[in-house]
């Protein structure tokens, strides 16, 4: 039996000319990590947007940065715990063709226009649902290689630029509603030690065509108060980018907009707020983008990528997985090598579904499926 398959991205034109749309993402659950990165099945870590001061030094506090340890492989555990909790409360199974992190779908949707980086994912088919996670070993090696790159003279390190993003978030977000925050707290934001342990994560149901998905992903913040009976939310996504000073910068920014758009579109985040910075890390201006308007902006400017093609490609690839991988409980690897037009899908020998799925989730689902 063939245990290795390939899906060719090229020719790209075969993914254009037909309109696959993403179903409106509906939040079905959420979870939070606190400042110690402990999991809570609630919305306690929602933060609220308040504009920062222009001219802020995004490098400030770099030496005191409390960075989350990314060497621990969390798999899909927090997402699966949230699904268990939802099923226990509702009494109904959460049905979907795919369950994964928003980041994995972002990589897949962007793959057709971005071959500069490869990726590796692990996948299993369990009880009719595909569960996909990032291959943690590949991720660590990629990040290690990235951080070891020597910056060009006069340019900041990868670590510093990564910190700038977290610093911008800390300058923009308040832990409570504005009327519950003191003026002193707001004024002191630039002095706060940056800690990226706390996160609010939304779990949404969406899909392409006849393919349904459950996606989990971090949401940076909100513009207003989240009500318990309203699934819609005035979410925002916060990003940083270098000042656009010339045509080369403009083209590079357009390419970045693709991932910004995909990330927000998949979770139903309506607004992206971008902090533009100088090359030495000072906040120069802030610009807001409506997520749904970004594809139109790119078409007018340089047409470096096409949203419809991204959607069509991702839908076709998921359909390829559904029609090709039919063996339950095996572990599969999804791999796209750097600069390659091929996405490989092959079975990992000697590994099973419990390499991805937590024991608690497996027991819960098996017990739920067994007759009383």
C-alpha cells in the first residue's frame, strides 16, 4: 500500500478562476493562559486596546523580557481540553473534518505564494476527523537557525525584532476596561516588563465548501467588552512592520499583508492595527486595516498575491487529504521543503495517533463512542 503522496502547488493558475469562500468563523469556545502560562477554560486573559504613544522605544526593556519557554511541545492539548469541556457541557460531539491551530492553516493558505520557508506538520485521522499540529522538532530547528543568523551591519538581531512585536502589544493593551484602569497605569505602560505568557485563545468553527474546520488561535485584544451571550466580537490583531520608504519596502510590506490577512480572516478578526517602526525600533505611526479590505488593497498596489487563489488552493489541498488519507489512527507527516513546489504527505513508521492526541482526549472520545 502506498504510504507516500505528493500535492503539487504548480502551476498556480489552476487554483484561480473559481470562488471558494471561507464560512464565517463562529466562536464556539475559548481558553486563556495566565501570566504563569497556566491554562484556564475561560476568557480571563482578554485584553483591551488603547492607543500607544508615538515615538515609543520598542527596544526598551529587552534585557528584562520574560519570554515563554518554547522548547516544551504542547501539541494540541489545550485545544483538546477545550473541546472536551465543550462536549461535556453541551452533551454533543464537536463535529469537524479538521481540528488544528490557526497557525497551521495560515502556513497552508500562504504556501502557494510563499516558498521562502518550508514547514512540517504531524497529522492523524481519528474517529473521522483529521488532527494537525506543527512538528515541534522542525519548529525548534528552524527557530534556532533563524536566531543564529548574523544580522547585517547596522541591523537589529532577529531576537530584537521579535521583541519589538511583543513590546508593541504591551504598549497597546490594557488588562481591564478603560474605566477600570488608572491613569497612572496607562502612563506607565512603556516601563512595564514585557511578559508573553498570558494569552486569550479563540476556538472557532469555519470551513471551505464542504470541508469543516475547528481552529484555535490567539487573539491579541478587543476594542470593547466581550458579552457572554454574543459570539461576535470587536477583535483586533496587532502587528509591527518597518516604515515603508521605497518601492522595495512596499513590495515587502504587501507580502507581509498576506499572512496578516490570513491570520485574522481565519478567526474572524475584523481589524488589524499595524505599528510602523523606524529601522532602529521607534514607533513612528499607527495604521488600521479592515481585514476584508486587504485583498483589494493588494490588487490595487502590486498584486503580489491573490486572496481567492489562497482560498482555492487551501480548499483543494484539504480535499486531497480527505480523499487520499483513509487509514485511521496512523501518524502522517505533511512536509513542504524550502523553495519546493511539492507538499509531501507520508506515514511516520512506528508512531500512532497518541503521538498527537492527549490520553485524556482519547479516553473521553472512546468512552463517548462506546455503547452504554
